[in-house]
C-alpha cells in the first residue's frame, strides 16, 4: 500500500504542535460530560459492562440507535466498524476486484482513491474550484466503462467542505441506477451543514445499491470511540463485509459501543453544541481572513468543519504551512497532503479545521507570524 500522507504528517505533528488547526473533527466532550447526558439505566449498563467480545455486526442496541439516524434503515441494514477507515477499506475490498473500474471524486480523503488503486483501475473526476467545487456530472458519465463497478463520493467534502447541489445529486443516483453501479457515499460530515437546506439525503435511504458511511468521529466529535458504520440494504454485500471484518478488527470495543449508544440517544444536544461551536469559529475565521485578504482567498464551506483556503503570499503554500508549524506550532495541512495520482490537485490551497475550541488561540499565533 502507498504511504498514507495525511496520517504520516499527523504522526509527526498532531500531538506535538501547540495549535492543531488541521483537525477534521469537532471538539470532543469528556467521558464525565457524556455520561452526564445518559439515563440512569444506560449509566448503570456502562458501569456494569463486562469486557468481552461483541457481535461482529455491532451491538444490537447500537445498530438500532444508528438506524434511527436514517429515514428508512432497519438495524439489520447496519454493519459497524472500528472507525470509518475500516469501513472504507472493507467496502472497497469486497466490492472491487482486479478486473473492475472505479470512479472517485478529487480532491478526497486519500484512502478513497488509494485503496481502490491497489485493487483495480480508477478514474478521478474533479470538483471545480471556479464553480464552488461543483461536480461535473457529464464527466462522470464519460468516465463510465463496461467494467465500471463503483462511484465513490464524499459530501460535505474533505477538504473543501463543498456539498453537491441536490439536482446534481439526484442525477448522479439516476446514472448509477441506470448503469447498475454501486454508489459509495462518505457522509461523515452530514448534520453540520452551514444551512440545513443544503443537507443531502443519505444514499442508503434512496438507492438500493447505495452504501452510506458514517462515524462518531466527525459531526459528533468523538473520534476516540473508534465507532463507524455502513448502512446498506443489500444484505449480501453486508454479509460479505462482515466476513471480511473477521480478518481485521473482528468486533468493536464494548465500552465504545455503549458510549456511542449514549451519545446517539443524546445526539440532538451534542449536535446543537457542535454546530454552535462551528458557527462561532466561522465568524472568527472570516474576520481573520478579511484582515489578511491580500494573502488568502477564503469562502465559507457549505458544511463540515474543514475549509480549503487559497494562499497568495510569498513562497509556496507547502513552504508556508511547514514554516508556520516549525516556528509557531500552528498546524495546517499543506497542499502536498492532497496530492492525487488521478488528477492534478491545487498546490496553492491548504486545509484548515475550525471545529476545535482552541481556534482563536491558534489564529493569534498565526496573526503574529504573518505580521512579523
């Protein structure tokens, strides 16, 4: 497998940089704060929990709570994983073989393209920065081959925060249905859109060959739980993925499953808190980028808690990000992290995260650096 550039970069800086402004998740709550949101019965169940193996598909009560986050899902449509990454890996390994072809949106979370590339031929379809990162549906049509098996999308997108327009989304589903393609949809940033009117339906709800990926890490802000899932109504695909999981994690952490049940039952409270934090940070970011409008181009993303500003200053954007973290401890993700083997990616843009409570402090350090 290819080196996972994002995770390699994080391995160096994520826990040593003073200000992590590259984070892709929302500020986490403490264990005590989460347990304070639980019922007496759920708290007792967690405290009395025996630390044994759990079901490979996931705790039945957890799958029930996850199913309630969809419009049409039943618990049997849910397969749990150790985070979203295991879900991506297993889905690609199960759905694709060496004679297949896949189509992937670019820019992307690296494993969305590198795992398929390790299996079969892959084509990239770009999001257009000149059109608010819109997806060219005609390009999707043109890339479909007789052996195309799957289209992989991610909206709200990482790193751009873009959300596909609803009419284009419906057209994409129509194309996949007409051609019999699987549509793998990474929906980990759903529910933290800037405007609820931009929110897309989950593909597993509206398409019989759709696979919806989600996780406790991003919108819910609980990456330490390592609980992700795929919702799919194709029982054979779910069964095959469950059998592949036997060679990986086998099952999830029992404490994490119980804590996820508590969190999902309190999801409205958690999401309200997270959206409030994100919206406040967007205002702070807008003021910052207005102050340095000669150095950066910034547009508020449609959703998620990450953005993809353009750097217009001296030197390259890679040099800027690397010098910034070395001298100030402010961590951003440089353009090289979003290199794609499929298409050219912007070399003047970096990823910034705005889901953490420490954003304002990091911007103070960044402001001092820029003024110096």
